[in-house]
């Protein structure tokens, strides 16, 4: 069987979708070497893969000014993040920890962009791109129509291309054009969604494999008193704002104000690094607040989900037919929220004009109008039928078996 190198950006939303695929590959007999950070050792080793680590700050995506999630007003901002934050920092480490080894093929994270192509070229192997969000038909920020002639846009272009040329010289590879850096490259592009949910899917060729979300039990999930959910109220609402931007105490206060007298049980996942002590005396009686909630199990019991519209969280909710109230914050979240709303499975709110009244009204609408749950079911069915990590693994192994005959 093949020896596979997997290189995924060290972020929850990118590592988690890869785990089912990697476990299936190892179950199928492939030898997998997974390059990531120490933070993810437990869950990666549970797949049967061998982990290789490199130094990378655990909270880099919260504090690093280049990596910190942002609202991209122009595609160059996203591309600069890839080059300066991901490629420059991770690619040399990957090549260092895999020096003098041989592999049959590479699976790399789409957030690495051109960096995946560098690794594949230096190792002399074909590659598969792992896409943890929607496949980008156009780079993030394209729809903002920022003037190309603005001084800051020109300066960003020059800074990005200067760094790109420096890296190309360092790795002795061809320097790509700006529009090639973020492009999805690879023999196959594995997308963890369905063609139905993917925007502009008709513009993507057959090298894009839509396998649906990778739903696998999480061995590190904490216990939760699920018996309390229906003790007082018939409906349950889950609130979680991801793992990077979940420390906004003002938002949690807003939720308390909006929902304290609604006849539903609210479960708020505040984040394991969020200090909720200042709010402890303000938590309403209909709220259960925990630093970390077993999300897959909770979504199977939820009537609605209030979320930042991260791709993982959104896909998991829809997989279980849960309609959404979405408050997109950054990165690809506005794109994800827009697609959910287009398909009728949720309501999007503006984070800059958020009030208790607006939040309450959106939730009441989603809970009381059965159309939202019905449309969530339609998307969910497309995700469940996509095949998941088993189809993804089969597509990859069958492809490489065919070309090696």
C-alpha cells in the first residue's frame, strides 16, 4: 500500500475535517505520516497516523497579526496571509521533518495554497488538496470591489510578490503569479461538502470530489448532562461561536438579555480559554453555560443553532437538520452564511448592528417557522448522501491505483 504525507494547517476547522479521512486511509492499509503541531497529537494519533510536529504558537490564529482572522476587503489580503502566515512559516518545517523520506502522494490543506505545490514538487510526488471550506471559485474578498489603483492595494501586491519571489528562490521553484497562489491545485481537490451546498458548483470540474462533512465521534469530547435539556422546556437552542473568536463577553451578555424569558433551554459553549467569571451572576436560569460542549451530540438534540457560521459548525448543524441563526464574523463565514440563507435554512444577522431585539426576533422566526428546518433537512440530506470520509478515501486510493497500473 501507499505511504502518504498529510500536511494540514494547525487549526480546529482544518484538522477536524481531515481526521475521518486519515483514519479511513489507515484502516485501508495506507501508511500515513501526518505533519501538524503538538496541540493535535491525541486526536491525530487516534486515527492510526504517525505524527510529526514542528513549533507553532498554539494561539497563533487568535493573536498573530498576519494569521488572525479578518474581513478580507480585497483578495490580496487573503493571499498575503497565506504567503506570510502559512507558507513562510510551515513549509520549511514540513520539509525539515520529512527530510530524506519518500512518499507516494501528498494531501495538503487548501489554506497552504502554493505551499502545497512547493512540498509536492520538492518531494517529487503528486498531491491532493483538502478543502475545509467551500471551494473558492474566486478568492476571498473578490466581491468587495476595492479599487485596484488604491495606494494600499498596490503596496500589498508588491509586498506579497516580493515575499513570494524570496520564497521561490529559497525553495528553488518557480515563482507563481498572484492569482496562482491561492488557487486550488492538486490531482484531486477534496471538498467536505455537497455539490448542492457548494456555491457556483457548476464552475468546478470533476477533479473536485464533494464528499460531504467528515462526521466522526470525538474521543476527547467531555460529558454533558443531556437529561437537563428537556427538564423545563421542550426546545433547545445551542450557542457556539467557534474556537478562535469566542471570547466576546458583550455578545454573551446580549444573548442573556435577548433570551432570558424565552421558554427554551439555551446551551452556551463559551470556549475553554474564556473567563466567564465576570458574567456568572448574570446567567439566566434557562441557560447552561459550559467551556466546552460535545457539539455533535448537542446538535442531534438542538432545535436551532446560533453560530458564527464557520464551515465546520455549519456543516455539522445541517448534517443533523438544524436550522441556523448566523452572525458571521470574519474570513469565509459571510460566504457560508450567505449560502445557508440563500437555500432557506437560516437567517443572517449583521454583527455590527446586533441588538437583543434583532437576535431574539431571528431566533423566534427560525424556531416557529417550519420552513427553516425543512430546508436544513434538504441540505442535510445532500451532505449525508455525499458519502463522507469513506467516499473521500476511496476516491483518493482508486485514483492513485489507476494511474499506477
